[in-house]
C-alpha cells in the first residue's frame, strides 16, 4: 500500500485546477477518483506528476462538454457534428424565445389558449404543397407515430425488401417497424419489387403501405421499384394509406447544386398521390432536429390526435427555429433556398473557396507544417445523396516530421476544436463547411502547431 502521507489533499489539487471552467463539484469528483487510484499504488508519484496528470484529466472532461467546433471535413450534414447549422434568423428567434416567455399555446387575439405550432404547421404545409402538416421530435419519431397509428387495428405494413434499410447508427427500418408494434409484410426482392407484389400482399389486415427512401446508398443495374403514383392507385382502391418516408426532405431541387443528384421533393411525392410523407428537419431542410409529417388533412389530423403524439411533440425552441427556417424558404416570394444557410453553403463557388484558401496560406507565418492549396470534394453526409460530390477547395497538410494523426489530434484539441479529414496521406481542411469568420482561427492554429 502507498504511503498515504504522499497523497496530496483534495483542496490542494483543486487550488491547482482553479482556472478550469468546470463546476467545482465536477472537478472534485474527478480529483477524488484519481487520488483514490493513487492510494492503491505501491509507490506514489511525485506531486508535480500528480498535478500534471490531474490537469490533463480536467481538460479531458472539459472537452466532453457541448461546445462549438470548426467543421473542416467538408461534410455538410455531419451527424456527429450536429447535422445542419441554423440560419441566423433561426438562431436569433431561438435565443429570444429561450430567454423569456412566448405565445407557444396562447392566442394573442382572443387571450385564450391557442393551438400549439398552428402557424408553423401552416408554413410547412405550404412548403410541401400539402393540405396539412405537423411536426414531432425527429423523422424516426414521425415514423413510429405513423406506424403505431395506422396499425392499431390492422397490424400489417407492406414494404419492399429493397427498402428494409439501415439509415445511421442504430436505426434500422425493420426494427423500428417491430418496435412500433407493426407486423412486417415484406414484398419483392432486394433489387426488384413490382407494383403487383404490393397488390398481391394487400389483405384485410393491411394497415398501410410504406415506401422508404434508401437514403445512404444507391442500387444500379437490374433494379425495379414501384413508383409512388402506381402505389397510390392500389392504396386508394384498397382504402389503405400510402406513407412515404423521405428522410432527407429536400424542399427545393437539389440538382441546381453542381455535383448533387436529383432528390424527390415532398411536393412531388404528395403530388403523385402519397397520403403522407415524413422527413427530417435537420437534413436537407436545413433546420433544427424535427420530424415533419405532411399530406392529406384528415390523415395528418388523425395522426396528431393519437395519444402518442403528446410524447413526441417539439418544444418552443425547436418550433421557433423551424418557423424561421420555413419562413426563410418563403421570404423570396415562392419557395426559394437562397436564404437558408445550408443551401447557401452548398452553393458557394469553388473560386470563392479557392481565394480564401490562398489567402489563408499567404497569412500563415512560420508554420512548421507543409501547407498547400488543394481542390477537394465536399459531400452532403447525414445519409442523404450518397453519390454527392460537390467540387470544393481548401488546404492540404502533408506529414513532415510529425504524423498526420498527431497533427489532426492537435487541431482537434484546440479551442475551438478544428476537425479535418485524412485522405490519401494528406490532412485535408475543406473550406466549404468552415465559415469565413473562422479563417483567422485556422490561421492561428496552423501557425502554432
Ligand atoms: C435519416 C432518416 C431517418 C431518420 O431521421 P431522424 O430525423 O434522424 O430521426 C428516417 N428515415 C430515413 C429514410 C432517413 O433517411
């Protein structure tokens, strides 16, 4: 056992850590735990080593706090980095609403209780060219709600085997279906499902027909799937709802951006006869995390009357951000993406990014790194548009004495953290996802590594 006299007092260590911004009880807990470990050692290290180790532990804990980071990966909807950034108008109203009270469920004209999110729902319906819309916490929640609701009495959901997909970590369509209490009725094969496959599967136990966007992969070659309008026809005849999970939620045409494929919009799906569509608020829509459900008025209304809806509804902060994002699409007359931050970032020209990259390189003085201009490829991420390749520009750092991993770690451990991407023996910093106001921080970081 270690000589206890060599273990410093908790107070002494806390004094040493007084510049940490972690709450004192959090620091105390870290210190107690570490000192406890030292007690078990044969030989207690020097005081200076103990203090240094504990400073390191405090810094590690500090980095686990939520904090802004600089995304230099070029992945616009990086799920691990919080998906879509919000437009200024959205973050402003979130802040105003957060710091005080708001008319969340209060009608300012009558002074009576009002409908929660009534105005936001109207905006969303307008954008989707739908009769009605509503919103829950995320697209997974929207899917669970819709499945639970329509399979209450008739348990079967008809879905193509080609659409039993896994979207991200821990989100598999068949598992969500089962967790919702629905009974899976798979039709067709992985690569081919015809409309007749669905038609043959319809029975008196069919609760709904579900079509799911494959999102993060594409199939090519000998493939066939039933179109929304074909499915809508048989769904109408059988009087079962047709629901389409779009996932990414592109309100505007994505192929206006160089390098992006065409994505079916909610408007197109509803126009082709789907009863309901659902999609994420924080993928291509460019808003906060939310699950938007749009379509036929009677269907939207019955879904939002389901008791489960109450457990999945959004709070005032999300609804505020969603309102600002929807208004941004409508602020240039018809539906336009030019005021939505995510879409602005998708459309920054390579020339502009190149100019910024060259200017950064020029300004970096006395760097030990080998930094060069690089043409790079940004991607959408977030499980959307898997083939997207948006031409972009940035910096490439080559290894000299130091390994790329070590340089990448140093960038990550700065405050704010800078997250790059290692590709073919280069550390790439793609400027498409870095805001111009962050260029100075990049310069400083590159100089001091
Ligand atoms: C991303 C995605 C989801 C999940 O959306 P969240 O908003 O993250 O819950 C569901 N379905 C599809 C097809 C998706 O692409």
